C-alpha cells in the first residue's frame, strides 16, 4: 500500500450513484497523477492524502487506485484560494475566495470555522452571509468526519452524504446503534445498503432487527411492482434466500410483525397472503367507504333534466349521444360512478354536462386530477377550478406510510357535495383511500378515466378492480366523436387498443413513422428531429411542446441516454452559463426537469415537470418553475436535494400518464422487448394532441400490439367489493 499526497487539479469523471471518481492530482513533485476509486465529491484545489496502489489500465495507462482518503488543509495561498472558490462552501465564489485569502492567508479556514463574524470586514460580506459561510464550512468538516468513519465499513461517500444530511451530528451514533433506521428514513438508501453497514458494525445475520427490516424491505419491493400483497409461501422462500437464514426464522419474525400490526395476514385462493399495514388498511378502508357511499341515500334533485340538457346542447353546439346522456343521468342518481372510455369518446363533454346540471341544482362541486398538468387541462376545458388530488386533500407533515399526513380526512372532510376526479386510471390504492376518507357519505363521487391505459405507478389496479367487480355503477363509452378526416391519432389509438396494426402510411398530417433498425442511429436522429424538423413543421417550441417518451429507463434509447443527448442539443452550456452537478447529471438554466418523489414540504409530487429558472453556483441552489392551475410557482432546491430531480426531455411512458402534449416522439425498438405491451403503446399514443412520431421498427410495434398480456398485480379489492355487496 502506497501513500500519495497532492492537490486536485481536475475532476475528469464523478458518478454520484456509486461515487466512482477519476481525477487529476498534482503531487508534491509537481507531477499530474491520475487517481481513481470511490471518493467523496472532490473540489478543485482540495488537498488530499490517499492510500492505495498503482495499477496499469490497458486503455488509460498508469492510475493510482485509491483505497482510503483523507482531506488535508491547503498548504499554499493558491491552493487555499482554489479550495475556497471551488463551490464547496456556500456563499463563496472565486472572487470572494480571492478577497478572503488576500485578507487572512493560510489562516482563512480557521477564521471561517471559528470566528466567521470577522469576514464582515471584507467588501460584499454582511453578518448573515458570514455566518452562512461559517456554517457551510463546519458542515463540510462534519461530513468529512462521518465519511472517514463510514469509509471503514466500505460505505460510499454518496451514501455517507445522505446519512449526514438526515442525522447531522447524530449520524455516527445512529449508524452504530441501529443501521436499519437508514432504510426507513432515507430516500435511496434501502435495506441492502443498511444491511451492508450493519454487517460491518457487527449485527448478527439472524438478528431480529435485521430480519424484520428485511421482511419489510422485500414486501415494499413487491409493492414497487404494483402488488398490494405477497403470497406468503413464495415470499418466505425469497426472503429466506435473500437474507441467508432458514424459513423457520423468517416465519418467526413474520409472526412477530403480525402481532405488532406491522403486517397483516389474509387468504386468497386458499393461500396465505401478507400485507404491509398501510396496504391492508387501505384495501379494507376503500371497500368499506365505497360501500357506505353507494348505500347512502342522496338528496333528491328537483331538476327539469330534459330542459337543462337541451340548453347545454344548444350552448355547446352538440347533441349528447345515448351513452353520454346515460352517464350524465347516472351521475345524478348514483353516489359513486365510473365513466371510462378511450380518446375522442366524449369524456370531457360529459364532465362539462355534469357540472352544468349540478351547478343548476346549486350543489357545491370540486374537480381534481392526479397531476398538475391534468388538473390544469381539466380547469381549462371546463372553466371550473381544478386541483391535484394532493392539493385538494391538503398536505401536512411527512408520515411514515408516505401519505404525507393529509389535512382533509374523516375528521375534516372536503366541503363539497360532488367530487369529479379525471384521469382516474393513475390513482393508486393508497391515494384512493386517503381521498375516500375525506368524502362525506351523501357526496357524489364521479371517477373518469381510461381503463385501457397503463395502471397506476403506485400499487393496485383501482380503476380496473372497480369496473370488474360489477358493484360500482359504470358507463363505458365506445363511440368516437373527436376525430377529423385528416387526423388518425385517435383512430390509430383505437386500432392499437383492439389489437389491430396501426396505419403507418404517413398519409396523415399528425401520425408519422420513421423506419430505423439501428438504436445508435435513432439516438443521433432524434435530437435533430426534436430541435428542428418538428418545430419547423408545426411552428412549436421544442422543449415546451414536444415530449419524448420511451418504454424503459436503461438501454441506449432509454430515458437516461436520451436525456443526455437531448440536453446537449436543446440546452447546451452557454459561455459563462451557470450549472450545478448532482449525481452524474449536470443541471443548467432552462433545463426541463421532473420531480421523482413526493415532497410534502415543497408541495411538489412525483411526476411534476418544470423548468430551471435560476441557478446560484455560489450559494449552491437552483429554482424550478412549475406551471400550475393557479399560475407559475417557484420551488428552491439545495444541492443536497437534487436527487429529487431528473432531466425530463425524455421520460418513461409510465411517468407520462395523466398528461397531454402537443407532440409525442417515441422510439420503439426491439431493445425494449420486455416492455413492449399494447397498453403501453396505447398510453403513449393517447398522450399526443397534435402529432405522434414513432421511430424504430414495424416488428417492435407489432410485438407491442400483439402483446395484450396485462401484468397481473396482487390485489383483493375486486373480491372484497363482491363480498360486501353479495
């Protein structure tokens, strides 16, 4: 093992997910050395002492493979200035760093850490900024201490940073006492990372803490695939294998978790099944509350329906079809109603008619949708205020089950007599239960959505279960109204849904297919298509109006790869432009980004898309502007919070649910074989309002159209509804 000491001159590569780093270090002899390994975020000018060994890479030559590292105090004025101005310390950029070093020399770090108030003598630094600079340096030093501690357990600096941000000065104590807390408390730090730490801290393989944490983890993994429960026999086999202990020990801990009501056991098809508590309570609760809504007598509405419908038809210059009129009448008669249908079948018209009648009756009506874009579209099409379901319910502190402690519930219900929820196919079991808890019996609940689309990202198949149970009044719309002679988006969507091959003749003005068998070439062609060809054809904005959708995250034509190539074309770094780095992503001013988890404090939710409106490299934060029903809203993210954001020039089809875009561009290749399903292609095509462009192969499209296998999700909602009504 050798030692190498020097100053970081350049960061060649850094991957935040695993902290793998390639950097240039100038040693004490002035020679540039390449160092590689799992390292914390390094900064230009940082002094580093590393231990490891020299290796010879077949392509890159001699490299120093780092085993352990330790940050050193800068030993020269230039080193000090570069270190302070590297972006490490919030509030200090290159210009401020030069002033500080000029004033305090090599004592600069000591002054900042111990007497930051002295910085006020430097032009441009007031007391508030001085204290912020001092706090930032102290925080960095604390992070370094914790990283050194965790380094001994083989934990990457990326996870060490997350641990510090959650527990601050308590981080070392928490890790030593109960590392499995990390899996519950930290986004992105799952059971496997916590288990890796626990094993090195000395937690036994069969420790009850370890087994219970593992059981909860693997059940949560199952819910991530859409399942509400797991079959116990299969689950025990999997957990036993993953945790490396006997089935008997797993069963003992399952019994303990059931005793403490962390898990619940039930039976399906004569097999025992296991639920995590939130999913069990939600499934039972949804069943009970739907039963109550359906059986509660409604206030009789004294309306001249024929006259009102006639007035609505005249005002909107249309005539309601038989099924549309049936849906409107059932909305008046039933406590709960599902309206389902594909694109162009008149769902929005029905919502407008329903609103017209209820407003004539003097009833209070609320509109909601799962996403901000869907709520905004609903408000624009009806002229009535609409909110996301999360905003409608209100959001309090973050709760352990991930529901955010909604303010509106059974104790403080929504003040409405009618609730209409659009894009209901996106609603998962947990969100539906929270919504039902806030609805007073006697309130009419109308759910509108397309059951043929992909199921919700979260667990359950709520819309499908409600319809298939046969216990919830349902109107299925099949006649197509919204279609002009030159448009075939709607026609092709319905062809795909029927299992027919779509029209790819390129004879229309809004549906195009580009044959390309080479995924590498698709990646080259697609950015130019988005930047120039489509905007020139439609006179549209390449970032705001065009959305690239793709079936998968990985692969060369997946979300991650396409975002990088699209960013370089649509939003390249401008001379002197600001940017912030997080993980292996560079965020730039103007970037299109997406929130990837619910943040109840910031009031932004999984799937929300916005644009970066401000970046401050010195203070280390950026601001995302979200377009909402009420207008634009700015949300600030510190650098340590950027793991909540991803680039959104390209997104998965699943993430596009509930949204509409003027133009959808989608690569469809056999690389996506595992995800090529009819409902996925159907969902993608139905997101487009003006144009669809598919680029790939007819073979891949044919595979998707023929594959009508809907991935089964473990759910008992349909059976529970049948049971309570029969």
